[in-house]
């Protein structure tokens, strides 16, 4: 579910939009979040560089109740070569 859109993206970033009809109640929102977390945990076992962010759709995504952003880091010399703007301290390529 998560890896195919990440693999198709040149910067290894996929934005998945969860439509409002899937999160009409808090219980539905919790259930969807649980599915995302379960699938993320499965994918992360295979691809340890994955990160996920779940947040409200907001102005940038007016047709989405929730946004699931999935990115796959590849750190080289403290920088993600897949376009992530943050850096980290490290002495080796990982």
C-alpha cells in the first residue's frame, strides 16, 4: 500500500489523501490511523529508512480529511540524498 507510490517518486515521497467519507467519526479516524501504522510498521521492517507523518488535510489538501506522508530516507554524509531537507550527524554512509 505505501511502498508503490514511494517507489514511483523520484524524491521517495508519497502523499496519500484519506477522503472525508472514511473518517466521519473519531472511531473511523482511529481505525484508519491504526491501519496506516500497521502497514507502516510492516514496510519499515523491510525498509528501515521509511518515515511517516499523519496530519489533517488543511488548505493544501482541501479534499482530504487526513494526509499520510511517507518518505524513504537514504542518508549519505549526514544528508538525505532523496531530497529531505533536514540533516543529521553521522560519520558513515548509512
